């Protein structure tokens, strides 16, 4: 294995560990079930889970007798998903080129995906292409400018959040969901927000990632990042960590 391949593997494995931790958080099951309900997912329907990660949603949709296909453009992620859910349908594919013919899917789901896309409008145009008339699209994700974090240094915290957001392809995609769906021609567009409140150590890796990203950009010093991370660790140990994270959930219907 080359050094580059090894690094990619470790990055994917770190992402899988984070996604697994998020899936275990309070409210995570309810949020996934909300997306299935918004899709009106039922027996015999065909649903694409774009950016499916390690495949939990694909497996849960299959339990509803949905013909679910999980798509992800990374071989390591697909290998893990297939290992966990060997009976499920997983395919190597990105959001811009879905491996389905026109008007062939009843539902399209993208959870924590659109902030990683430089062209979210292009992805929704592709969603429109594969959805049948009346098919449903559901988008879920956080706005990367909207992390509410308690800290003794609010100015540094604002800098860390802002700079880390700027390292993301489309950090404000979640607040744009409604307009993106409308611009793509979807009808019956709805948006709601479910806010998670976290006070334990589970979300420390995410907070560390925010600070490390800001440090890697040169916007904060190594000493500032280390100090901020140390404060958040101490808060977690003392049951004083506080993170509120709004999750935006949007849905639309392909024109009939």
C-alpha cells in the first residue's frame, strides 16, 4: 500500500468512527426515521441514499422492504458498508453522476453530504433526473457556520468556527436547502430544524477537528488550538461541555 493510499484509508476510517459515534447520539435514530417518513418510504419503493457512508440508513430502509441503494465514491467506505450489510446494495458513485436511468427512483436521500459538494445545484439537477414524477428528495445536514459552543474565549471560538467553515466546499448549503430545491424545480418544499444539545465527550472529536482545521489554515496558532482543545477536554471531564448543533431537514417533490 502506498503512503497516499494508507493516508486515504486512515482518513476514511476516522470518518467512519465519527459517523458511528454520531449514529449513537441521542436523537439520531429519530432524525433518520424522520427522513424515511419524509420520503414516504414503503414496500417496493426504490430509494437512493447518496453519500451513504457505512450504510446504516440503507439497511434500515431495507427493513421497511424498500429497494435501497447506497452510493459513495470511496472504495474503502464501500468495503466497510458491504462487510456490515452484505445483503444490501452498495455502489461506487458520486452525487453528480448517479448510476440510474431517468425517472427510475422513487426517493433520493442525502444525509450530511451537500456541504461537501462544490456544486450542490448540479447534484439536485441529477436528483431530478433520476426521480419519477412525484418522487421525493430529502436533504439533511448542519450549517458549518452554526456551531454553538461554550468557551472561555468566545472570540477565538468564533474564529475557529468561521475558518473551519471556510475549508468546506459548501459550508452554508444547509441554510440554502429550500432555495436549492426550489431552483431545481421541486414542489412542496419544506424545511425544519432539529437541534442536538451535547454535553459529554462524544462530540470532542468534532470539536478537535474544528480547531485542527483552523490551525492547519494558519488562522490560529498551534498554541491557541492546543489551549482551546484542552479547555474543551477539561469541560467534558467536568460535565461542563456545551455544544448545540442545528440539523436542517428539507424535502421536496419532483414535479408530477
